[in-house]
C-alpha cells in the first residue's frame, strides 16, 4: 500500500510538472552537475562569476546536481520533472509506511494530501527535493527508535551520509538527534537511562562523522552552515523569509488546528514531544523553506502519544498476509502502470521553464556585442551560467556575502541610485540585463553615458555610450 500510494502521488505531480520549473536556480544547479561530469572533479572555488572569481566555494549538493544533469536533455525538461516527482512519490510512500503502526494506509493518505498541498510552494526541481525522502526516512527512524525507547539503528548512518552528499539540509538531521534522543531517554525506565543515553551519544558522534563522508570532508559541514550567517539578508531571499499570514494558507490553518486540538481534545503530549513540536513550528515560522519539514515530521512526532490516548494503535501483526506471488504481481502492475504514464509525459514539449528568467533574445544580442561584464538580476544570473557567461550575481548568496547582496538589492530595487552607480563603476560593467519591471531598468534610461539598445517582454538591455559594439570575429 505505501508503494501504491507513492506511485499515485508520483503520477499526480508528474501531471503538475510545470510547477516544479518556476525556480531560477534550477538551470545553474544542472550546469554545475554538467561541469562536474565533464571535468570529473568538484569545484573548490568560484568559476561562474566575475565578481567572486577564484574565491573559495564548494557545492554541498554535488550529488543531486549530477543526478539532475544526467536527467536533463537540452530543451527537454521532462527528466528533471520525472526525477523530482519520483522523490515526492518516495516521500509519500515512506510517510505512509512510518505511520502504519498508528493509521491505516487510506487514513494516512488522507492526512498526507493536505500536507503535500501545504508544502507544494517549495516543490521545485532542485537538490532539496531529492533529499526530502532521505530526510523523512532518517528522522522517521530516529522517532521510531524513540517510540520504542531504544537507540537508533546503525543502518541510519548511510542515510545521513547520503543526505550530506545530496543537500546541505542534513545539518537539521544532526540537530534533531539530541532532542529526539532526550525523548527516548526521558521515557525509558530509570535503570536503563544511562546506557541508553550513552548509545544515543555514540550514534550522534557517528552521524556527525557520517555527514563528513563526502568529497569535501569537514568542509561540507562548514559550507552547509554558512548560509545561516547571512544575517538580515535572509529576510530578502524568498525561501528564507519568515512565514507570511497576511492571507489564508494551509500552514496557518494547520497551526490554528493544532492549537484548537490542544485546547479542546484533552490530549496530552510528553514534554519532550512538546519541545520537538515547538522546534519544528519555530523553524517553519522562521523560514518558508522549512514548512515541508514541519508538515511531514509533525505527524510522526505526535502519532504515538495521540494514538495511545485515543486507542488507535493498529494490530499490524494480526492483519491478513498476502502471498509473495500476489504482492509481486501487484508491485509489477503498479510499476507497469507508472512506466506507461511516465513515457507519455517524457516528451520534449511537455514542460516549459519560466520565461521571465530566460531572456534568450537579449543574451543573444549581448553575445554578438561580446559583452563581458553584465550587470543582471540574480535569477537571470542563473540563466547566464547556462550560457557560459560569467555572472555579476546568481543564487549562491553564501558565496557573495551579506553586504554585497544587500547592495545589489538596494541597486535593483531603486532604493539607492548611488549604490547602483558605484556597482556599475567598481565592477566595470559594460552592459546591464534587467527584467522590464525592475526599477533599476527605468533608472538606467536616465543615467548619463548609458543607452537602451533592446527591449522585449522579458528583459531590457543597456550599454555604455562610450563602448562601441564589437563585430563578431567572423565578420571582421
């Protein structure tokens, strides 16, 4: 049943694939993977920008980037969509499996549906999606061990190593070992608490070591935490912004529902589970990107205590057992149906990436003029990387640093013309490439020494008046 439900979820999101192609970071993530495959090496310094060229930078999502690069074909986005949908389907299957002791699969599926809807705002073809099922399996394994008042299985360590190679979010998994271990120890018999605490501590150290089983070693751990040092810049990056309750959304409704449940039902949670629930809530309130973590882990945190109080624990061992042949036939039927649907979607023209960050015509013009130092927005910078053009800025905020990105926002948002002029001169910009609705694009029309040479429904291009166009080499 978990496999069947996972396939249903996979097929559903396969049909909604365009929603996964709305993030401007997707193209450069694929390009990094292509670079790794082509050079058979990992980047240790920046090779994609002219403002930070040569500075230390590591790709903490290198394995996911390779997988997306292998799935992608030029002008065919079906591969990344299929890969992302598979990750969502696997997450759904693991979720239903972990709740099997407390909820029937059909009920778990009903619970899962609004949780996926709540999380869908961050479902993009990006590395964090490939790490999502690994995250759920690892943390679910920790919570299952706590439910049994036992130490976690050592088999969870390879999951931590895999997670660390897929995405930098593995740091959260390390952080959860302590509070989940505390829950297991607090609920255990007094005479075994010390031994259990020791086993959890050893597992935590082993998990820390496993997280460093990457080509970058200890640098992976340091690189994954670097984004958290960006200060107030995190308030400007959409996925790191705090939750917004200015309009109705499922996350807000869920929080209100939890509060109502706590007041009206008389259900009691152990203090350790309350701490876990508060921590997940705080993480989701602090950063939009943590809402899917809250959605998927909260049911696992509260499942056992609520099921015990309501008498919902299922006697799984007494359920009817199907024969191995019947199970195999059902699995093959599901695989065959999923494969057939996948083939129907895997066509070059089935999915399209968002146009407002892929100004192909404007970039073609700039290539003809041999523009070398282009001032663009960060989303367009990701597209420039795919065109093998050095960028002013792109989605790697941890590389550029807090002050540089804050200056960039002041410049493109029109908050400071002086900052815009300073950036243009400091970095010897010879052309600008901005979206038509960007305030800086309108400011450029009035700056002396600059002229507009291109406008379409996606982007505007300005060049210096004193920089004559260079003819392509073949035309000289």
